[in-house]
C-alpha cells in the first residue's frame, strides 16, 4: 500500500463523502474514486458502503482506518526526524484573530506531544492580511479564516463557524433573535486599509460595497462598534464586552477556519502540522 493511497483513504473515511474528501485533497473526484477502488481490490474487501448521501465505513474499513492513521503518523515522524537531522527544527505559524480558540490549544498540545524537539514560532497577524504573512515569507503556515485570494496557496478547511453582526447592546436591532444583511444596509460598516485582499474585504462587508471607518485589528473593530455604532461581523461563540451584543445572520455564509501554506512547499513539518490541525479542530 502506498502512503499516498492511505492518505486518500483516511480523507474519505474522515469526511465520509468522496466530494468533500476530493476538495480536501485538492484533486478531482474520479481519480480519488479509482484509487479507493484499487485499494479495495488490493485488500480484497469493501472499505466503504456507498450511498447517494455519502459513505460509511465497513468493519474492514474501520480496522484499516486505525492502521492507516498509525502508519501515516509514523511516516510523518520519520520525515520530521530526518528534517531535524538536516537542521530543519523550526516552523513559523501565523495566527489571525483569536489565538484563544480551543482548536489552537488542542493543536498546540498535540503538536508538542508528536514533535517535542520542534520549535514553533508564532506570529500574531492583524486583519489586513488574511494569509498572516505567508506570501511574503514571514510564516510557513497560517491558521486563518477564508475566503481570500488562494492563488499559489494550498488551503485545508478545518471548521466552519456561523457569523453574526456585532452591535451596541442598546441598539434596537440587538434585541432581535436573528437578522438579514438587508436590514443593515443603512449602517456604516468597518473597512480594511487600501490594498487589502478584495475577496477578504467583500466577505466581511456582506458582499456589497460599504462605507465606514478603517480598522486593522479585532479590538479596533469592536471599538468602532462601541464608539460609532459601526456594523461589525464576527464568528459566533466569541466572548464580547457587556456593552456589545452579537445577533446571528441568517443569510451570511459561514466563516471557514483554514490552514494555508504555499503550494508546492513539501516541508514535512508543515504536512504534519496540517494533519494534526485537521484532527484538533474536529473535536
């Protein structure tokens, strides 16, 4: 069994859907399906029960999943140890926004257990660059939020969070259970500095051109709401000052937490980091 095929299998087993697994692996679905069928032929048994809604693991598939994860973990450790012997012992991680996300904490703990000899340097990024300095070489991998321009980058989705609008607690709309974007059309929205990724800016403006104060950091966004009544969007589930409230938006696409790195970068430390992150953010 090739390690690449086992990675394909694990992706399908974790996503329980060929389409989602193909997206995660950055490949089309037909070659993924062929690879799994060949693996089943090699094993001599079905690994998945297929249905229009997705797939479920067979008993044989469940056993192989445990073994495949163990083999891939060992392969990653081998690559990391070889890299360490060659002098590659540090990676720099960019983190956008809330570094207190429990997914980050689980990832940090799991990575330390797996690679105790590797030093992780962390760069806390502001909202003007959703890739956290990846394109300029300041970081090796970023934990951030999509969407943004993905040209020459590889993106792995980790989690999706519903989004709400942050308002002053005394705002009449703050008493609502839910809102639609159209109900905020007459408000001022925060803006990012000129030159910020337009895909990123458009998402946080609800897909339409807006006017409002320029901000660079999460705290500046919150202060703009508090002082000026500016509309700000934020993922649900974050703690806010008592003076502010968040109301869910029913027609806003979820905010995707992603790991992103430069396409073609084969650093095994990054590969291992992303695989551990995928698991850490699912719990």
